[in-house]
C-alpha cells in the first residue's frame, strides 16, 4: 500500500468508526483534501481510491474497522503547529495567480485588509499576478458607489492588480458552464419547495428532482428565465449523505427579480457565489485562494465542482477572522447608521472603513505591518487601536512637524508684561530635523491658553508658556510672574502650549468619537496643506482635512 492509499484507507476507517461502521465517500474525500492539501493535485487519484477503499471498509465489521485503524495509529490525528507571521505559500510551482474578490456592498474596511495585503505581498514575493474580481451577482447587495470606492481604498493601501473583472459582465460564461454541468449529469433542475428540500436534505435523502435526466433538466433550464423567484433552482450534485448538510446538493443558479445597478433587467438568472467563483478561479488560472475560515465549507463545496469538470483544485489557504475592538466593521450596520444620521458617512471616524482610517491620518504602512505580523494563521486575531496607533506613531514621529494648538481656548490679557519680554520665540518644526526650519511665535499681552490648563493651576498658581515666560493668576487676572525656567520649577508650574491672539488661525479637530474640538493654532500652520499629518503638541497627531483662508480643520489620529 503506497502513501496515498494509506491516507485514503485511514481516513475511510476513521470516518466509518465515527459513523457506526459506514463511511461516506464524499466526507472521506473532503477530510483528505482539508488535512492533506498537497494531495489536491491528485484529486482524481484520491477520488478513485476513495471509491474502492470506502467500499472495502464498509464491508468490514465494526470490530475489524477499529482493529485496522489501530494498526495505522488509531484515531489520533497530527495537529499542525500554527506558524505565525508571513509564511510561505504551499506548493508553489513558478509564478502564482491570486485574486482579491470583494462584493460591492460598500467600501472596504480593515477586515478586508488581511486578504488585500497578503495577496499583494505574495505576488511580490513569488511573481505572477493579482486579479481584482468584483463579485456582484447578487443585485440586492450591490451599492453602485462601491465599485470606485473599493478601487480608491485599494490604491490607498498601495495594492496593484494586473487584471480586473466584474462578474456581472460574465453572465453568459456562467450560463455556458451551467449547461455543461447539466450535460455531464452533475447538476439538475430542482422545483421542490425550499422547506421540503431542506427536510429531505437534513435527513440525508435525495429529492425527487435528483433523478431528472440531463435532457429534462436542460429543458427546464431553458424555461428558467420565464419562472418566478423561488420556482426552481439549479443544484450541483454532491454527496447527499455528507456529514455537513450545507454541502449536500448546493444551489448553483437561482432567479432574482431585482434590477441590477450595472446591467439593469438584462438578466434574471444569477449564479450563487460558489458556482461563479469556481468557474472564474479555473478560467483565470488562480493557483492559490486566500480566504477566511468561514469559507471552509465553501471550499469543500467548490471541490465537488472541480472534480465534476476534472479541473485542478487550487490551493485553499484559510485564515481566521480579523476582529477589531470598539469599532463597527459590519457594512450593513454602517449603512444603516449613515442612513439614519448616526454616522457622518463612510469615512466617519467611528467606523473601521479604510477611508475612515485614512482620513484620520493612519498610514497604509502601519496597516501593512500589522497584517504582515498577523499573517495567514487560521486562528482569529483581535486587533486593538492601541496596536495600530503604536505602529503608526513609529512612522509619524519622524515625519510630522510640530505646532501649538490651543483647544477650548480662553483669551487672557497679561498684566504688567515688561516690554523686554515681548519677544520672538523660535521653536523647530521638528526637534530632530533643524533643516526643516523654525516656527516663530511672538510673546504678546494677548494670548490664547487652554481653559483646562488655567483651571488646573488654580488661584495663585503659576504656569509656564513653553519656551516663553511664567504667568500667575491672581484675583481673576493674568499676571506676568517671571521669565526663568528655574522660577517655574520652584513654583511647580505646568508647562503649556499657547498661541498669540494676533494672527492666530481658527482650528477644529474632529475626534475619534466624532465630537468636535475648537480652538486656535499658531500662524506658522498657515503653510499646511490637506493630507499633511502633524503633531499638535500636548494633544497628539492629526491629519489636515481642510484649509481655508480663515480656518484649518483636522482629523485626530492618536496621541
């Protein structure tokens, strides 16, 4: 018995022992393909051996099955050690062909970034091509704006695709392969009531339509455009006794009475995802499919169709879900919130969309580093804002110039300010890069200071204007106290940012919870442009969102 035979034999024995002495051919094949991805290229051999050895195993008594299984090591299955980080792709033979296949129900969110970035980086590593395939064969889940929004999101992440397809342009191709599958006797038209079919399916029993001849099914198929929604579906034959009812004779085509945003009412029969994906992955030459582990059953469903056509099955790599703390990732819930006014739009800072993250000043390099660190492991990953902020801070610390911004400002008039102290203060735009130049702020009698800083100081307290002078507060007045830093230290003065009233620029900061802070920023910020990311001293990093003659609007990133 060679290695493949032994694997098939052992899996057949294990399946029989688990199911009262009767192994299921389809379940055995599915188990082998899931546990031995290297055998997917040998699908025909495995299928042939499974038919023979399952029959042999099922002819044994249960005691004999257990004894045979013990000889092969019993029920113990080797648990693979999960690799962390960006791992190698299995079974690469030359260049790879990968695809990112989103549904255009809305813009991309950070959950999509795992598939996007991993696919893009694997193509860079191995050579080949990345296909962008928009899967829009459910008219009810299509947002017309999503087509271009998704491409904008991908470009922001630095993703380059070599080919692009939109499934609603490929309907005739899906019809062609539906007819081929009918002709092969591997698909049939089913007119059963959905509830009745489910009852039979759950009992591992075929419906009466399963025995319909290919000729009769083809006749019904041709009549399908005249049918109403739910009147009939096209089903792919699988194993009707499969341990997972969801795998049993799944739907390939159905009628949808809904106008499509791109094709209007041209089509009425639409493929289900598993059908169109299998056809496209084969025709486009996809070698490796990176997908969430929630698609494990779909991978098995699609394997049946590959085998029906005699096609090579691509390598399926399943990874865990990417969960994010305290952020909305559900597209449907986000849309509902936008429609009812809860959110400002798809780039609301409370959302986990790529455009919301980008608007806040999070850099694509930070997201890439996060995903590369997580890799394609099958366990779920929980991502915190703290982690993203830490990665982003490493980038922004070097690139962001510094400015004073006083939020919740109060205007103070400094009493008895000596003329000699009314001087120019220069601070570097970046402490580590003096070549970028200096900012200039004038110490004047009229200044903006954050109200909270004055409140914390209290009556008779002292504060120090950063790189400036010391002020005290007495009887509701702001008084010049001294100029030396040592005096400030003795008085345990808090050091605060400040902005001269003269030439101050009005500023707003949109915070992560969508609240708005208002204040004034120093005159040097007049040189800022949209998309600049700066560090507002003692506040944090923020991206310039809008610049007018009178005001600068920021989106806050993080501390």
